[in-house]
């Protein structure tokens, strides 16, 4: 694997070890390359998914997510698959711009539903996540607002996350955002071959802006609607290898 792959599997080993140490199953986690810092208050539906057992990152954050209903957060399946039978090992935090702070509200998780078709394959040493979607059920309902899932209707998107700013610098802890081009399926297939499944995946990003480590499960927005979740890719902002996202319109009712 590259030094900073987008999938949470890149960071999940530590979380897995922590959960196993207390007798629980574990689950995996991929800031934004390019873009700029933003305040979480502008995105009250944006979730930092983490665990108090995950000591590698401030706030225990390892993934992102999006609130779509009072007690439901969408995230990437690969972020939480190993913890599906131990949901209370996870937390979800809203309104925290910098992971080093204690701002915002943290809510417990009481249930995890992983898409039944979720599975992994391989592409040149990178883990490929298929049907990469999970729903977290929260302990307490949230007031919203809530994001609407939709198919993309334009070719420009917005990404958000607390992750790394390059393949070699994972020190970022502040929420960042960037504007990214959506990449045609044909271009993505040329990059990733059969690993790319356009039925359940879509691509976005460039060498100027992309998601990276610890961004997994975070949103890809088009026209303010939720069209994808950060899933996998080869490195971060690499020439010829855009980021791959879960195509939510194909996997949600």
C-alpha cells in the first residue's frame, strides 16, 4: 500500500487493536488536499466519526459522515465494518472545527447497518471497497438540518474532511473543504480498470484537490446535495488517479 491510502483500512489497524484489546470487534478509517480551512458551524450535518479507543487522532476521529435523519448518519462501510457488533465503541461529533478542541456535541452510536453487498477487492495494493455504505443509528436524535441524497446533476462538487493535506503530512486536525471536478466514468475506468464499478462508484478530484487519509466516509456534495462518500483511491491527488466515492443514489432507497 502507498504511505497514505484513502481507505480507513489505512488507519484501522490501530483502532482494531484497541477494540480487540477490550474484547470488541473493530472497524477501519482516509484532510483534504488543496482547499482551505472552514468552520464546522457552516455544516451542522457534518459528522466526525471516531472512538475514544482510537488514540492516534485528537477526538478519536478516523472518518467522516453526514446526518440524513434525526438519528441516522451515513458513512463508509469500511470505516465501521469491524465494529458493527460493538456500535457503542463509536462516537459521532457535530460542530467541531478543530479536533483538538472540545466544541460541538458528541453523540453515542447504538446501531450499525452495513450494506449487504459491501466487500473488498484489490487494485495494485490498494483496497477497493464495493457498495461502501453504512448507516449509524445515534443514541439521541439531532435537530438537523439533514442532507438529501441525490444523483449528481452537474460536474463540480465539494468535499469536506479533517484528514491529511498530503500523502506525507497527516498532522492536520482542522476541518477543510475543496472544490473538485467530477470525473467521467470512462476516465475513471481507464485509471482503475475493472476495480472501478460505475454502478456503485463515482470519481472526483484532481492533482489540485482530493480527499486523503482520515477523510473516508465524508461527503461529496453537488449543488448542496449528498451524492457520494469518500471511499478509496490510489494515493491522494495523484496524476491520473482521481478519488473514488460511493455512488449513493444507487445504494439508498
